[in-house]
């Protein structure tokens, strides 16, 4: 067990070194979400009215942006690792699936942690949410957990893609999650046949918890949904373990 953890950490350190050598990727993963948030602020300013509660939408949309960008970047980079032969060399060196996947998830989760914090701080500043530290901390935890799950989903998708182009068919499914999660319309207003699909996207669980936090509930009031979200992430990670192959 200790040896497995050590090898996973070794993979994570190698990925960190690779990220440090690619400043454009690092800058893009942080700056692109912030630019999108800025233009989202322009749109919401144009829609502002007493009947339109911006707070209900801005944080969930921010969570979606983190989810979307993290998924896309992780999937594309890991496909590049596969095509470059890096994964094959790890297998030859004696690494197991769980060690490789764990290392990548740990490394990219650190980047997702910074990304989530930057997005939440910008949203709080631009939209003047004036949330207290406890509420902001709770929202951050939810967005952070979503970003980690997004890394896991990107890892899972990369196991089935043989080049960067094969990642793009999955993009509409991620965009569709905005509807299924109930951010645009409550899930109850969706057709009955589609309501069950809401449970297939982590954004649904994140949005449910965030909406409760906005209504001044706490994470303790949402332990069940938080547990479901965590379980979702563990299932995705497990699937990523099982589907990573040494050879295509």
C-alpha cells in the first residue's frame, strides 16, 4: 500500500514538473475562466432587474465554467500523454493503472484548486455577492469537489480517445449538463424522461448544494447531497482505473 502511494506521488511530481514547463497551459487554465466570468458579468448586468435574482445563477454558472474548462484541458492533455508514449513507458516501468491515474488526478487537482479559488473570488468581486467567510468557504468546497470530479471525468474520457479530436464529441454532453443540472430551469420543469438524466452529471449535485447555500443553509444541511456527489466522483475514478489500458 505504501509503495503504491509512493509511486502515485512520483507520477504526480513528474506531472508537476511538466506543468511548470508549460506556462502557456497554466496561464490559459486560469485566465480563460476569468475572461469568461468577466463577459458573463456584462451579460448579467444587461439582464439586471428587480425580478431577476442574479445570485441564483452566477455561482452555478461559475461552477459550470470550472467544470467545463477542467474537463476539456485534462482530457486533451492526457490524450497527448498517450499519443506521446508517456503512459506506455510508465507501464513498462512497472506502474499500475491505479498509481498512474491517482498521480495524474492529484497533480491536476492542485491546478483545479487554484482555478476554483480564482473563479470564486472574481465572482464575489464582480457581482458584489457580499457572502460571509463561512458561506464562501462552503461554496468553494463544492466547486473544488466539482473540479476534482471534472479531472476524473477528463481522465476517464481520455482513456477512450486516441487523439485530441476524439475528445470534442464529448463537449456537447458537458454543455448539456447545464440544462440537466437545473441551472437554467428547475429539473422539475424538464420532460419526465430527461429528469433521471440529471443524476448522471456532477453539476446537478453541485447546483443543488449551491442553491441551498444561497438560501442560507449550511453544508451540514446538505450532507446527503454532498455524499452523493463524493460517491459520484469515486465511481468515476474507479471507472478510470479499470479502463486505462497499457496498449490501445
